C-alpha cells in the first residue's frame, strides 16, 4: 500500500503472492496474519487467481473477527473489490454494507472511509445507479476536505470518478474536458492508470489517436498490466479501431474463454459485447446468429447483478443489435422473464431521451460562488483561500461549471453566467 501511495506514476507495484502454507508458517498474531492475508488476496486478484483470493479473505475474516476493526474493515473492502472484478455486484454491495458498519465504529479513523466511498461508487456506476454514485462521491469529497488530507492519488481518484460520471450521464463533451484536465494536472501518472477513462473516450468516439498510441505502447511494455483482462479487452478495442481485426478478435476470444472458465461475469459481458460489435466487420459465416448468441449470453450473465454500464457505453453501436434481439426473442427463442425485463431496461437506457442532448443543469450554490469569484479574474489558489476549500475542489467545481454551461474556458463561463443572469 505504501508503495502505491508514494509512487509518482500511480502504477501498482508488481505483486508476489504467498502460498497458504507460507502464510500459516508466519509467527504472527491473528491481526498481523489477517493483514498479510488481505494483502496476499490483493496480489492473487492481480494475478487473476480469484478463487484463491477469496479464500484468503475468508481466512482473514475468520482469523480476526471482532478482534481488530481495522483488519475487519480492510478485509471486507478487499472482498468487495474481488467480487466487483468478477461481476458479483450484489455480493460486493453486501460486503460494502459490512465495511460501512465497521467504518462507523467509534474506534475507526474516518480517513479510511475514502477507500470505502471510492470502492462502492465504482459498483454503483457499473449498475448505472448514478444518483447513489453521485451521493457517495460527494461524501468522499467532504471527508477529504474535513481531514485536510490531499495526496495526488486520492485527488486523482476523485477526479477520475467524476469524469466517469459525466460519460455515464451521457455528457461526453464535459467528460472529455475532465479527462484533458486530469492528463494535464497529473502528467506524472502513467497513462495506464487512465484505462477506464480511455475506454470511455473511445466509446464516445473522442479518443485522440496520440493517446491511444501512447496507451498501447506503455501497455505492451508493462510487466503485469498487459495480462489483466480489462487491459487486454481495451487493447483489443483499440487494435480493432486500427483495423487490426484478426489480432483484436483473437485477444477478445481469449478473454471470453478465460472469463467463462473462471466465471468472471463482468469481463464475460464486456468481451461478449465487444465481439458482437467486431463480428460484422469480419469475413466469417454465421455472423448474425453468433451476434445474437453473444448478446443473449451477455444479458444472461449481466441481469442478476444488473451489470448495465457496458451496454450503455457502447449504446450507439449496440442499440440496433439489441432491438433485433428483442424482436427475435419470442416463442421458442424467448428468454427468461427476468432476462426479458432486463433487456427492456437496457433498451430504455440506451435509447432514452434522458441521455440525449439536454439543457445545462442549474449551478449549485457552491458553483455559483466559484463562478462569482471567476468573474473577478482571480486564480484557483485565491478562490480556494477565499472559500476555505482546496484547489482540487475548486478545479472540480470549475470543470462542473464548464459542463453545465456548455463552455470550455473561464472567460466563456463568466460570459455565459452573466447572459443567464447567474452573476452580475
């Protein structure tokens, strides 16, 4: 953990997992041994050994249950992250519920809540429960402000999630502006840490070729990231955009096989949808039937845990395919009632007017304060001092103002604010 926090590029260190026998031989007490098991679980998850990772966590929880609130908290948080990675989102939320109980314990330091808030916000986003995600991220912001603890990794994580929220709310333009700001502000961080945002930029057809090239170059040179299922799928997606169809399809097929074998619902859904989008551009027979089968499989593995995010991000290309599936899924081809209901929900989500172009939102009270200060031509540091908030928070408010007013500069924001009567 220390190596991660103090790293100047945001890249996780290379993990080396221990065996259960090695951990059992350690002459540690139950609490220390539990924390070793938690860290070992994280290592196993990075190595895609999900079952062993879960076993480590269960052993850790059993070893120190009720003895140490910190060990319990991190154990349940780690278990939630494993379950999110394999798409068991309902179970992940149950683990986060236990984490929250521990976080509210009198002996628990509230600072560790950031770990909880960022984690559960990610699950809410995968389920497209955006109101809950927004509320959770605001709690994270308030916590960080109250603790006056600002380090690059936490500030960047908050900004990262807020950029994702823009893409998930259908505001691709503002999401793109947010990503540009993150790239500028955290230029020392490896582009590999931006994987999910690069994916979202690509889905929105706003990914610069230079950023795509940089990502692929760094990924191919990385020791451990290039083996991660999500990273391999993103690589396949970017190669496909370069018309390297054969290699892209081969990579996707390997992840599909791996995900089916290891029961990773999340990556199975993502890989299946990506392959469904690739197949019309490949010279193979039986493509229409295979596309429908892939969509059925994706819905089957997504519906129970409400994995909606992959469908929404690729909604432009997926919508006509999903509409065809809906028309064909009748009679002997019908899906289960729960899957049919989920498909209807996906269709509404992917084609809903709520995600089309919309009038800019009204600014919040704090955003109005920041806009008023912007009109004075002062710097973010000066605004932060006047409003008693951090510069990172000022920057977030400025970006939100840009998105809501549909502008891309401070001067234009002030002009638009005056035009709308928001400031004098």
